[in-house]
C-alpha cells in the first residue's frame, strides 16, 4: 500500500477520470438508467434503450475516450453513484491514488495487448464480446482456445481474475453497472 498524502477528490474523480474501466465496458456490459433520465441520455448520445422493462445504455460508453468524461458533471446517477471495490478502498484510505492508478493502467495494458491479439481494435465493442467472436471464428470454446492460442487464453483468464479481485463486478463484461 502506498501512503495517502492528499485526500481523495470528491467522489474519487481523481481516480475515476483516468481509470474509466467501467466506462469502457471492461467490467460491465451496460449501465442502468432511471426512466426520467432516458430523454437526457438520448440527448447526450448514450443510445439508451429499454430492455425487459428496465432502462439502460450499453457500454462502452460512447462518450468516454480514454482521457476522461466530457459530461462528467451531468453524468447519469448510476455513473455518479457507482463504486467499484477499488474506488471504495481508495475513498476509505485503504489504498493510495498511485497504487490504484497503477493497477488501472496494468489492466488497460492487458486489454490493449489482448485486443492486439484478437486482431480487431474496435473500441465500441466490449473486449469480452470480441474474445467470444474470436472463439467462435476458431470453431471452439475455451478448451479449443487453450489448445490453439494458449497465450491469449492465459491473458483472458488473468484479466478476468484481476478484475474480479480488485473491482468485484457482478458478471464481468455482461452484468449491469451500479
Ligand atoms: S472501475 Fe472503479 S475506479 Fe475505475 S472508473 Fe469505474 S468506479 Fe472508478
């Protein structure tokens, strides 16, 4: 653990803005909205939809471009209220900013490397979906991937494990955010 020198910014924005792993769809597949937020989300370009009676917008967020959120002040409630385990630890003083950012950067690096191996860099598509399409193209499931592309299979497993250990999302890449 590195030592906390300054207090976290309100809501941990000093961590979340450069991190953005939930915005990029690495941890979740969609973010829930209130019915009253749908019109505003549409205006913001979030491509909101109604599914099974619930309201949401798909992730990756089309507004996040790796260096922050252009609508951070006006973001939906779920983005404002969501706290992954890393953010909760940071706000509680259990982890320092440098340590948290290093972990986020480690995961970003793994995502970049995996996307490179998948041979398709489409930031609008979740990495888990790209991996699934890659598996299907190769005509097999996890076992086939382990046999033919052990390095990729190992990196996907490591990424999933790191996300679970430090961010504790419910259903990596597919579950809701918030
Ligand atoms: S993954 Fe956690 S630390 Fe990163 S932006 Fe989302 S809530 Fe903030």
